[in-house]
C-alpha cells in the first residue's frame, strides 16, 4: 500500500511536516510494509514559508525590516536556491498581530517592509517569488512596498508621499524610472484567496478596513483615495484594473502586485501543490491523508486539505482527514472529496495540553494507527466489501 500524507500545520502545535510524520508513524504501525510519503502542505498563509523550505530543500533567511508601524521587526523568508525562488508571507513584515489593538489605524501602517524583503531576495539572486498576502495590518495599496523598491510616488508638488496609508491622500504621480531593475526579470505568483475588487462596497477598505482599525468615516475617505490612486496608476500602466478579482486583497497589495509586477493572483493551495509537484506523488497512491488544526466548513472552501482532495479525485484516490478538532458543519468536507475525517483528541484535556507538540504528535499517530487498522481489517474481509 502507498499512502501520501500531506497535512497542513496544526497552528501553534505541529508544522506541516511534523504532522505528516506523526500520521506516517501511526500508519506504519498498522501497515509495517506500507510506503508512506510525507509532503509539505500550506495554503499561502501562516506556515507556508516553513513548509516550502522544509519540503524543497530551501534555506531560511532572517532579516530585519520596517514593520507596519515604522519600527524595525525581525522576519524570516525562504530561498530555494535550485529554482532561484523566494517564498514570503507579508504578515511577517506587515501583519495584523504585530500591531497592538490600540494602535490599529490603516492611516498609520505601511507595507514598506514587504518591499525590503523583496529587495533583499533580489540581491540574493531570486527571480521567482511566491508571496502569501494574507493577514496584513495595512490599507496602503502597496505604496510602502513600492517606495522600498524604488518607485516614486509623489504629490502635486513633486515631493514623495508618506510610506504609510495616509500617503494615499496626496498621491498625484507615479514613476518607475528608479525602480529596482531586477524586478523586470522576475516572476511573482501571489497566493490570494479572496476575490474582492480594489474599491467600492466589496473593496479592501470596506470589507477588511474595520479589523485594521478603520472607522466608517475613514473607510469612505480611504476608498476615495484608493480609487484616485488606481486612476493615477492607470495613466502609467494602462492594464491596471481596480475591478479585477483579488486586487482588494491585503489592503490593495493584490492591485499593486498585479499592476506593477504583472503578477498572477492564484489560490495559495494551487501554488503550493504546483511548486511541490504534488501530483507526481499522488497519482499512484492508494490513499491520501490530509488535515489541519481544525476542520470546519471553510476547510472545503479552498483551504489546503481541499486542494489535496481535489488532486486525489483526479486519480480516484480516497482521502482521509485528521484534525485537532472538528465542527458540526465540517460534514461539508465529505461533499468535497474528503471521504472521512477524524479528530485526534484521545481524552478530555485542556487546550494547552492538547496543543503541546509531543501530545499532538502522539494523538495524531495513535488515531491514524487505529483508522488504518480498520482499513486493513475491512479491506481483507470480503464479507464487508
């Protein structure tokens, strides 16, 4: 029997590969002669850099960059030398958790540090980028990132505008004359799992602004600024499209990446499965194992396990899911290719105990063992077929 284990991280507990190895341990107890292949899994959000570094022989690159409030923060991104690929999560440099609740205000946050990470990777020879853009604290339409990369965004008098969200108020012109030249040689794939346009009632300000500290009045003001910025941008980049699905992601970073770097906006799980050549491992498997920390209705709506299920379905391969916990509406997963799923908790424990790495790994291994013992018993009993 060949099983492929591709499990998303149990956040705060097990990394993707640690979860996969725990499942493998349990499977081999039930099927000692099985071939169990563990592959990294992520959907472009938290854990993507760690998963791809581990699964693709990459290297961690620590860097100190400008944080969302203008202070310095420590970040890590990944470099895959064999393919000259950099893997980044913008939340490292501009994430909402970095900003204390009392300081959240999109006028005062910036993506400048994202640009610094990109610039550093370019200097190290990266020409292919995978960038997860979830979880940001910003609504600056990427002007901070662009300024860090040499783009000039100026006001009516020709002076550079602020790198923070408030700089959008005065933006009047854009120049790429001094932009980092290596950008023209680079390809960006943006892990984007929302389809919001840039502006309007479904745009970045209206939908995501409140969680970043925007009041209703500020949302209306910033939406006008961003709409005008899109018009200014179109004078330089005629294909700029503020209505394109995903341009409203990450406070307008989706728009900036697509317009200035000609990036593709793709579901994060599709990118990860592609760059890790997942189908090469799954096509001849007998069963696939996936999961994440909590399985719920959203699991079936484009999160990492659903990508595994979709790939397995192409080859008629059954899929089993494991998770730390499940919700009542997780049954939707059964309608989207995950044939059965199982919570791994073995007894009533505190959340703290459940999330301890050693406990989570043991629970996952023990649960996968029992599930695969059942599979073995049933598959060998003609009366139960």
